[in-house]
């Protein structure tokens, strides 16, 4: 049975949040098109990568992704700017 983790609302189960996913799966959960954006989050120290024994590839903890998405949802929406060129003054 293959897990479908694309719907992050299903990830509220504590046992499920203690799992590791690949960068590609993390990108899918976060809504990115590529794992490169997840690498950028790692470089900016927004999420922490893990290396499991016997595997050289980076993994991401699902609870870290859950925390990142909850922080993004709690942030206020950016203020929309008017059309046209921005004022210099």
C-alpha cells in the first residue's frame, strides 16, 4: 500500500508526523514543482535535513513540514499594491 501524502490535512496524526520523506515528496506536499525549492528552504535554514543510516540522500521530517505550513497559514496576507509604476518619493 502506497501512502498518499499530497493532502497535508491528513497529516495531523502524530504517528504519521514522525516519518521522513524525500525532498521530492516534501516539494509535492509544500506545493512546489521541484525539489530545488526545498533545497532553498534548507539553505535559508527554514527546515532541517536529516540523513538516515545507510542512505546518503537528505530526508525531511513531516512534522517540520507541518510546522512550516502552519506558520505560513497564520501569517497575514501581503497587501496588494496598485497598478502602475512604484513611486520613488
